[in-house]
């Protein structure tokens, strides 16, 4: 007689701390790329305080677009960014399968433009699956990779 648990595939939901460190790695990479790109466009002239404020405002939009593109493209194509790959995390749909383009874009939007609000509301309303609000809206989940080849329709969720 087989155990009832044997009919389920287990998805290990990533810890908030692992997700934070993956985000931090990605943030450092994209920030460095952004600084290089911005300095190549604007140069390294010593600006006065008022000019630095204007420069910071004009670089916010291009930098945000770079972040959004980075997360959207890598997570849709590979399921992972560099930070997620280093920490063995992956974005999936709720069944453990690759997420659709729309779900990845929604998740990336929240992470790029509304992260503090996205995380706090996620902790309050979706802590069962450790989803940010935009993960919930996009029907995506961040998992810890244990056996990436194993995907069944019967899934049991387990926190890491």
C-alpha cells in the first residue's frame, strides 16, 4: 500500500531571505551596469548639488527600464536572473511550470516600481505561499530548486 503523500510532487517555496539576497545580487549588477551607462552618456563632470538632483531624476527612468527589462527577459526566458541562479531559485506558475509572459511582466513591474509596498502587502496577505502582491496578481511563485526535472500535476507546497 502506497502512502497518500507519494501521489504529490513537492514544490519548495523559497524563503523571504533567499529571495532578498537574490534581489540584492541582481540590484548590485544592474546598478553597476546603469552607472556605467549613465556615466557614458552624461560623463563624469563634477556637478553642483542642484545639477546632481536633476541628473538623478533623469537617470531614474532609464535605470528603472533597465531593471524591468532585466527581470522580465531573464525570468521569462530562463526562469531565473543571475541572483536567482546563484541561490537556486526559480520563478514558476502556481503548478511549478514556466510562467507566462504576462505573469512575469506583472511580477517584474511590482519588483521594479513598487517593491516596498509589494513586499509589505505580500507579507500581510499572501504569506502562505510567500508571494509578493504582484506575484499573486501574476499567478507566479518563487521556488527553491531541488529537483528541477520533476513536474507533476499533483503538487504539495512546502516552505523552505
